[in-house]
């Protein structure tokens, strides 16, 4: 029986959450979604990078900027860890980009980007750029690595409607903490122009890092 | 929880504790997962929440709000709602009764006398029929004590901040609060509809960045002692920045009035900045062991907020019975400075005992001492063990504090005897050693969950 889910294996998946102004978040998310707030007027920017090594999109790196939104909790359904609205995605290959656009209706930067992952002692540094033009520099740190399986609701919109995909991420080595040890530097760039960088926290309030994992996209549901 | 439900919940969160054992399902989720629900029914979240709650309450959430069988003295009897057993003679480090005044015989007598004169409640809004002579007397005494022109009384501490912030600030103004500001300050910001910003805890350069960018009316919100960490505001630096940018300052001294400063007025007095702060907020529920709160400031400020503090206007006045108890407690406080001396001796003793034993207590420098267990999955379990071994303490977990920063918030009182502190420190250290939270030469519990 054919599996219509998307499978993406990765060496590193790093996701860091930063406080951002709710006024920016509201401008970014479509009207049917509501930004989550960690405090009054403070919403959440998720900066996620993947180093994919095998799967439906081939080998590529990916940078995803999202705003956290409430998941759609329904009686009897699995409880998701969080809901995300990815408002811009960038990949290092055309194949990776086509996979994200054609299959998952995700909004993309239409140029290849370069992402470097440098793993050090308890931390991973990521630099994203396009043709030498920097986009952002992200540092995530580890706490305890342990097996985990996480479920997210990812929301997409296009001219045809609004959609949701249940995205499962699982791996044997997952670390999550809120020690505020990481950092983010946002550079002026087409990809970050919707963000008021002065108002985004420099340190993530949550750092999530998975090694040797698998991301599985469930088929889109119209919502 | 039925098998089907367990299956439905088991796919979302982390599966294992530190030692690799499977976590109880209840520990994989928390309140934040149940804030929004799908569908058009306003009750849509009740079923998923209830499914979680049925599993979570016995797993540890029952530890909150356990019924105490008597006054919040240093030793209390507490009913365990899970087993219905009454745990007797627990050492109480959970109550705010910092000076032990809530149950002093003189306070109880004053309360009984007030019942005879006034009956129970105020039976009206303080701006209508709910003001009695005793309220005026309390406000005047508090103004004298705080060294301010006037004081406005509120029925709860929460309603003070909500009422004055929303009463003063308007849409288009700017409010900047410390990121650890109490919920009452945040709710005041929300109600005011002003632009709201937060600066990183005690980071004055970040506060300056937020103020610099704004032209117009500005208000900065800080606390004297931060209630989850027990550290204090860097008041002089904050005052300096606020003056430079023309921002008014509100300091909430809920946990520091009657404790800090030469006269006990609070952290602002402690730093010699009392006159540079525009609004001084405090509560009667902590050190004075009563209920309600107050704003101290200029007469003009109080006059204005008398008309615009909706949380006060539309609440019943503070009970005259409680007001009588507070007045007596204030009198005792002023007559017995040794109470504060004793409190600080107790704080110094307990801080030293815990630090010497390697118990992580963060940056606390006050009577509020966080015992940083950090281990979210086992905070409840440790709470149960502490209770079984004779300690009453409340766990504080995400989302009240960040993940992996779970703690027990310990309150020291002047009423604690040295023997009680010794015993408390010994038990706490012993339990935390067993869980590997502070150093030991003996065995450590690596797994009891699952």
C-alpha cells in the first residue's frame, strides 16, 4: 500500500523559540489563526533548521521561520506538542524547495541558501546565507539527550484554502531545555524583513535539538 | 484512563524520564496544551482537559490547595486529598506569614472585637456604602508608615495592580515591565490597552532600549522581591534610566514591605530611592497576615485613582474584620522591631544551611528561597516525599516557571524557631540528596517514576 506521507531523515534538527512582538506575529499569520502569546503582547518566533540526509526531498538543508499558533486539539485525537505557521522556508536545493512547495504548500524563498552546521561541545552553531549575504546566525545548546517522539500541527495557506498537516518528529537523541544559553543574530535580508529584529529576544527561551531523526508529514487536511 | 484514551495521548510528548523509564502520561502535558480548542463549542476543550486531569491530579497536581486544618503556623496539619489522610505536625515553609502575625492572640482579639462592632462584610463598594471608619483609620496609618501623602485600600493585592495600571494608562501609552512581573501587573497592562513591552529580568540596558524608542507617556513596572526567585530589583539603576527618559515607576512590594528598609517600607527604602518612586504597591496578606492591598503615593494620585480604579470601585470593600486585624498587626509590627531582626536571622541561617549543604537556591537573597529541583518529571514525587517526611512545601512547575526550572518556593518566617529551621534544613537536604539534587556520599535515587 503506497504511503502518501512525506519522510525526511536528518542528521540535525534544531528549533529555538524566541519571544517576538505580537503585533508582528498578527501581521504574519492568516486571519483564521491566532498567534500564541507567552506573555501579553509577546508571541513566539520559531527558528528551525534541518540537515536532511535522506528521504523524499533528497539531501538538503532547510531553514524555517514560523510563528507559534494554537494546535487544533480535538477529543480523542493525539495531543500535539505545538502548532506552527511557517511563514517562510528556504532550502539549499531546488529539489528540496519543490518538495516543500508542491507537496506541502509552504511559502519559500525562491533562491538556494547555504547553511553550515558546526557541532561543538554541547552546542551547535548554524549560519544561513544566500550567495554570501547573511540571513541569520543561530546557536543552540544541549541539556540531556533522550529518545522522543513529538507531534506538531503545521498550518499552511494558499489561494485555494487553508490546510493542516500533522508532523511527527522522532529520534533517539532529543534535548530540550529553557536555560537561555543559545543565541540568535538576525541580519537584514529578504527572508527576515517581516520581523522587527530589535524586538526579538536575543536568547531563545526554549532550545530543542534532535540528532539522527525522522520527520514525517501527514497528508494535508483542508481546514 | 482507558486504554484507548491512553493511546490517544501517548503520541504527543516526551516519553522518558532521566533514567530512561517511561513517564506517566500526565507528565507529558501541562496547562499550556489546553488553552485553545478546535471547533465552535466554547466547551470543546473540557473533554480533552478532563481526560488529562483525571490522570494528572492523582499524579501530583493534587498537591496544590491541600486543605490546612488550622492557622498557618510553623507546624500545620494538612489533609492529603488523594488518600484523605491528615498529615500532622508538618513543618510549614509554604505560607507567606513572614512575621507570624496572622494568628497572634492580639490580632485575633482585634478581629473578634471588630466582628462585634461591624459584623462580617463591608456590604458595599468602597466608593458607596462599603467604607467604614476602620478603613479610613487603616489608610491613614499606612500613609504614615509609608511616609506618603495618602494610601488607597483595595480588597485584594491583585486588584491593586490591575486597578491602578488600567486606571492610569491609556491606549497609545507605553508600559514596560520586568519579564518576571506578577500576573496582576501583566493583567493591568492588558486591561489598560497601552502598548506593552517587557525587559529582561533586572537588565537595565534592555529597559533603556525599550524606553528610548518611545515618545509619550511611559510607565515602568517592577517588584521589590521577585516572588519566584527571591531576588530583588536593581532599583537605583532602574530609577536612573526612568528619570532620564521621563518614565513613571510603579514598584510592587508585596513580598518586601515590612521586611526591607530601615523602617520596613520596602526595597525602595532599602536603596534610598523611596522618594524617586511614583507608586508604591503592597499587600496586607503577606507580612501582616491579613488580606487586601494598598497603593501609597501623592494625594493627587490617590484622588485620581479613587475615580478611575475599576477593580476597587466595582468590588466590595475590604472586610472591616480583616481591616481590624491588619491594623493590629501593623501596630505590633511597629512596636516589635525585633520581629524583623528575628526574620533576617532566620533567613541568614536557612540560606547558609542550605547553601552549605549544596542545595541550589538560585540568586535568592530574601525570605523567599527557591529550592531548584529543576527536574520537571519528579517535582511532584519529591513534593510527596517531603510531605511524608514532615515538610509542607508547594511545587512550582512549568508554565509558572520555565521548563527545567521546577522548584519548591520556601518561605521563611520570624515565627520559625531555630530548631524548626534545623529540622527543616536536615529533612530537605536529605530528600534532595536522595534525588541527586544536592551532593551526597550516599546512594541517589535514579528512578522511581513509571
